[in-house]
């Protein structure tokens, strides 16, 4: 069961957070939401539940713009500030348990986390999991958004759908092939929100569990 918290930012501002930390947790994931919906979106809540069932705790949080009601996403420097504060708060819970803190992000949230990891010598997380990395805008394929990933010094797991219009499969495969610390896992038929075609017979809830399972299997190897 997730518990509500406040995450303090520089300047005495705060954003809301949700912490779900089972006693069996092997790590705590700072889990950043996508551009269009906040930490309580059904994708985020279902993913947090699925992660908990695989012994991964989560700390969700709202970016500043979402805390204020939505609209245009924050500029990167503002988003980075919130991410760093969330990571610091995660260590408050994880360190006494002797478990590592990792980063996880849906789309925009994952991209912002990767930028922090590329810029900071010690980002405070031991690994990154991307739930649909937004490699390019819809209909505008390119690799520019991936340039900073070469500067990330921790392991990265890319979980991507083959129908993702923000990361064409050949391009995301090329990106991950060129990254020494990256692993790519493709989900056949999934779109950017990891929705499957109805004829697949795979529900959204089942897909969240698949994402959590892949995360848990990979993290168990990388965090040894």
C-alpha cells in the first residue's frame, strides 16, 4: 500500500510523492511519470503494484508542472531539480534497509532521469529502467535525443514496444547496440503506453506485470 509523502525542493517548495516499500524489497525505484499524466495515472499505479509483487519498492512523485495541475512539461533544468530531490528522499528510506536506489521512468520521466545520470558524476542511482524511452517525436524519427546516453555510466534497461511511435524499432535497436551498458527488451505488439491490440489477448494489467518481471530479472543480475 503506497503512502503519501512530500518531497522538499530547493527554495522550500514541495511536490507530492507516493512511497511503496515492502519489507521484502531488494531495491527502491525512483519512478518518474510521463509528460501527459502524473504519478497517480493508472499506468504508474499498476506498475508500482506489479513492481512490489516482484520485491521492488517504488517512490513515485509529481514533476512541478503536474503538481500545479498539468500543462506544458517543465524545462529540463527544473525537472532535473525535482528528480535529484526525489532520489535524495529515496535514500532516506533505502539506506537504513541496506538496499540500493535505482531509477525508472515512463517516457518523459525516463528521459529526464537519463539526463541527470549523464550529467552527475554520482547520480545517486545504481541503474536505470526506461518504460518506453521517447527517442523522437511522432513521425519525426531521429537519434538526437539519445546523444547524452553515451555519458551515462550505469547500466540501463530499455523496455520498448514494437508499435511505439516515439521510438521506431530499428532506431532504438541501433541506439542500444551502440551503448556498452544497455540492454533492450522489445514487446511485440505494444505501443508507447504498452497497450496491446485486443486480438493479442494480453490485458494492460498483464503487460504491467511483464514489465515488472523483466525489470526484476535484470536488476537482480545488475545489483549483485
